[in-house]
């Protein structure tokens, strides 16, 4: 993703009521000193028709794991990460052996033993040299061996899909203005009290949505308690890291590698303004700034990294506290909407006019492992 191409991520709505969408897009694009709108600008906007969202999650059979204990050059079993053996090794492995690779040695896997983490192997397969391997060494599946013309059919292997659940949260602001407030003289360029209060409510609605997208924690809701959405903070679990001290390249590069290894292409880093400055200093020899590309009013600065297709945009965000950041693949997350922000007059109460700004939104994040969250930094 190039810096200029990041503009293409600033997504609009799909086909819905034009009048309501006009209000929604206006609200998402507002800039103010108290709010921020980066996620609302960047996330693809997906229509939904339910308050409960279920995203199917599936995974391929494993092609690699790691040793959980060292092994010498003669031992006939290897121990790998708990649970991985049954995901890597077919149930009919005794008939259809698998070829594994650790370092420069090939091993022939012939059976599972000891539950879900132990594989029986023949060492030094195909004239490779059996060797000592350290704990945490990578174990790769190279192939499953099938003899040409052999009778029988290999056992089928499939994984069970799971579902990630999130909920649609209603975001609203209410404006009430009396006829007297609207009629009296105003100063500071204000010509209409209703319009002025509406603009303030737009900013607050935007702020509440952005906060929920970042830090919301899901709740199914009841007749008396509101539904709440899961935000990025509560959705990320695999790559959530407690840290300390100043931000450094080691931490950033570690998270980039985790995202890459889990199938993502890291292309954005959301952080506070101070951390954005600190990161720019760390990468001053590997940094690019594109003054033509702007997100939420800010010129985009980006890190050059070989694991990103192009660069990783550093995006300062007013609502992210100093000492933490979110990094991930922005193309694998979206913003769901049931009703995009709209404005509706609800009632007159004596001389008061009441108007509501309302919308229903949620976060769509099917593969949380392509995002990272690091916190506790100074």
C-alpha cells in the first residue's frame, strides 16, 4: 500500500437512504479539538440487518509449529506446541507418512503418540543428517507422502468453523432548543442556535463512535441495559503486549513480524501525537512523509519495512493515550452500520424543539491476530 493509495481506504457508504448518508458522512469528516475520526474515515462501511453480528472464522491445517523441548540427534519423538500435532498430522499418518523439516534435517513422521503434541519420527530422512535441535526451533511440514497407484483413499481432514460475535451499538445525541434561544440575538458568528447545537452534537456523536470503535467492550444488551460493541482494544488478544520504558524499534518490529506471520500486511499504526513523534525519531532514516496524503487533517508519515507491501502509515490519534499503540492490517477490519447517522425531529415540548442525532454501528474484525496492541510504554 503506497502513501497515495491510502486515500482509497477512506471509505464511503453502500447504497442506503441518500439523505441519511449525507448526514453520516458529514459527521464522520468533522474535525475538532476534542474529537478524532481516523477509524471512521478509514474503515470500510458495511451494511448489516441485525443487532447481533457473527463473523465466521476458519483456519487452514497447520504447516508449521515449534519444538517445546530440545532434542538430540537420535531420539525418535519430537515434542511440539500443545495441540499442534493433531492439526499438522493426518489421522492416517501411519499409511501416509509426512516429511518434516527442522533446521537442515528432514524427519519422517510416522505416527502420533502422547496426545496432541508428540510425533514419532525417523531421523535423517532422505540422507539428511540427524542433528541436535534447540527448544523453540521451527518445525515445518514439507509434504504428505502418497505412493502412486496405492490402494485406498487418504482420510479427509477439515477444521471446524467458529463464529466471532459482536453487537450493534446505538450512538445518539439529543438537542433541545427553545424558541426564545433561537430568536434572541447571537454573537461570534452564530446565526442559528439550533444549527449551532446540532454541530456540537455531531462532534459528540462522532467522538462517542470513535471511542467505541477503539475501546468498546461488547455486551448483548437487555430490555433495560444498552447493547455495546467490541472495539479494537477488547477484540485483540493474540498480540496484546504489556511493555515498559520508551518505545523502540525492537517492539515495533516484533509486532510487525507477528502480524505478518498471522497472515496480515501491516499498513497502519495508530498512536498518540507524542508517540508518533517518538517513532519518527526512531525511524528518521527510514521514514517517508507525504504531504499530499492526509487522514483526518494530518499529513501521513510512514515506516518503510520489508514485511509491508509498501509502508506502514503512522497516524496520530487524539483519543489514544500516550504509551500505547494499535498496529495492523486496516484492510481486514470494517465498520458495520444498521442505520448510519441521521437527524430527526422528535417532539416539541412547550416552546422547546427536540432533535436527535442517532446511528447504529459496530466493529467487524474477523481475524484479530492481524492486529497488535502494545501498552505500558512511557
